[in-house]
């Protein structure tokens, strides 16, 4: 009988095909990593563009397109009235009454004339009123972060004025430059009128402190040269804080009638600084610095820039972070801030810049191209400026 051959063993079952969802889930982490890498590259490129071309971008966005008009911002302020001031004794809701946690307002008896920085960012015209919304809200914030460093020296007066708008400081076209100069002249006329009203409210021969920031410091320099230098009023000046606007040692300082401060206990002198984190790229600042002649009548270009160190009260020196009793770290809205101690270090470099080391944390808004911490010139040294003013007041009183 023929035997039937045995059937071959069955082939092992083939594995089931991979499910599409498994393949997709395997690709998701790789896709996520690619997206993260792309975002990082874009952020780096954006930061590089901001550092290298940020000022050109700002100029395109902010320089006014219309011709200058002396009447576009309305008539001059009445500085004989409370409404003509952003801060002054007796003003309700005065922003300079604010202090950070742990500090209590205790004003002394030396009146302070503080000219605020630019808060007008529009481009419809070359001047804007500092009490108009939204400029008024920004102005209150800057007074909290800046003027309060001096408000314990005595009653603080900060005028409203028809400010030259931010774009006027970025103008480069010949017609725009002419409009920008006219806008600054109009703003200065308001500051000059406010100063006369401030002086009229002070006791005769009483000491005063003059201070300003950015555009405010620019107007204050002109005020010193034209209204104070060479007059008995110069002897009443405890100190002039010309912060955030470059002062040429040879082309500006001789016209101001006051020397640069050499030590903290010196009255009747000038303090000025421009704050940069490292690496500092001040090309735009230096170009603007050299664009126009100094107040003494000759060019600023190539001349040394005054660098005062608020941590020492001297000129051209350095101090570690441990010497800084407190830097203000503002909220994004400038409505409040916390005092951080120790604060940042400070050293003057050969270009006349005040370098604060690596960019400190907590200042995400308003840092300008080139690691320029211009907006925070006062807050970075808030406690030091208070100490400096107090020392100069004591020295002035001892000398008089």
C-alpha cells in the first residue's frame, strides 16, 4: 500500500502591517524637534536683525511723514496752573509719591526740577502734548521709575511740554532733520517757561537740583547753557543730572557753567551716563552724538563723552555690583517695580559708555538695539542716585 507523504508544516503567520497611527506617533517627536529648531533659528535671526538694523526699522516706523507745524500740538502749557505739571507739590495722584516696597517717601527741602523723557511715540506730527493719552500714562510710569530716585531730596516739579516725538530723533533726511530741529525748539520753549514758573515758586537763593532724562536731559543742557551758566543761579545748583543724553567734555561741558562731578561729596557739578549691557554696540548713539555741534560751538564728533559712574559719584571709573544698593526692576507697564539688591555693576569704557556687564534679567521690554539700556538709565541705579543726591545736598548746605 502506497504511503501518502506528510504535508509540509504550515508557514509561520506574517506579522501584521504597521498601523499608520504608530508611524505618525513615531514621527511626531522628530517633527516637534524640527519645529523647535526652526523657532530658535528665527528668534536668533530676529535678534540679529534688531541689533544690526533695529534703528533703521524704528525710523521707518516712527519718523513723521508730515511737515512740521508749530500749531499742530496746540498752544503752550500754562505752568502757573496745576494742570501744566505732571508732578508738583499738591498735585493729586502725583506719580512721584510712589516708592518700592520697603521705602517710604520722606522729601527733604531742596526742590527738584525734573524734565521727563520722550513719551510721545506718534508719527502724525512732530510734537505731541505729554498730557494726552496714551502719552500721559507712559509719562506717569517713567516718573515712578526715574524721578522718584530724586524725589526725597525735596519737592519735585516735572513739567508737561509739547514733546518732540520719538521719530524726530531718528530723522536723517535733510527736510526731516530741519523739522526735527524745529520740533525740539518748540519743546524747549515749553521747558524754559516751566523753569521760570518753578523758580518763581522757590525761596530766593534756595538750593535746587536740576535733572532730566533723554529728551529731558537735552533740553536741560540747553537751559543750563542759556539761562544758568554765568549767573547767580549757578551757585544755587546742588547738582545737574543730565542722564541719557551724551555730553561732550570739550564741546558741551564748558558751556554748561558747571564742572563734571569728580567725587560723591562735591556740590555744583554735572552727572551724565549712557547705560549699555555687554557686548555694547553704540554705533547709532555715536552717530547721533557727532551729527550736530556742541553747545560750546564746535563739533562733538570725535570728542570724549562724559561718563559719570552713579555708583561712585565720580567720573570714568568702575564699581562692582556690591556697590549698588538697589536696581529697580519695573513691571512691563511701569506701574510698579521691585528693588533688587545688589544691583548691577558699572564701569566707564574708553568710548564714554557706562557698561553694566551682561544684560540683567527682568528687563524684557524697552531694551534698544545694540544692548542699549537707555530706558533704564535711572532704574538700574535707583538707590545709588538717592544716595548721590543726599550726599551733594549735605555738601552744598555745609558750603553755604
